C-alpha cells in the first residue's frame, strides 16, 4: 500500500520566522563589514526554496469549490 508523498508543510509561525531570517540575512549581506557573503547567499537561497516548496498554498478554482 503506497500513499502519495505529502510534504510536511510549514506552520504560519514558521513561515513568518523564515521570512524574518531571510530579511535578516539579506540586510547582513548588504552591510559593508559583512563576512562570508557567499555562505549567507546560499542560506538565503535555501530558505527561499524551503518557503517555495513547504508553504501551504491557498485553494483556487475547483479546489475552492470542492472545499466549501
């Protein structure tokens, strides 16, 4: 018996925390005295990828009709 792989979605607090972390890292990258910018840029890309793949998506179209 195989089930479709359902991703472990982020909770709203986790989405907010991840967005704050992205903002913090982007501000740190722009700081003139920032060290290890490539590492911070990789972290930002990874966090954005996490948000893209693990954030809940709102219902749309037929899904919205079926959900009601």
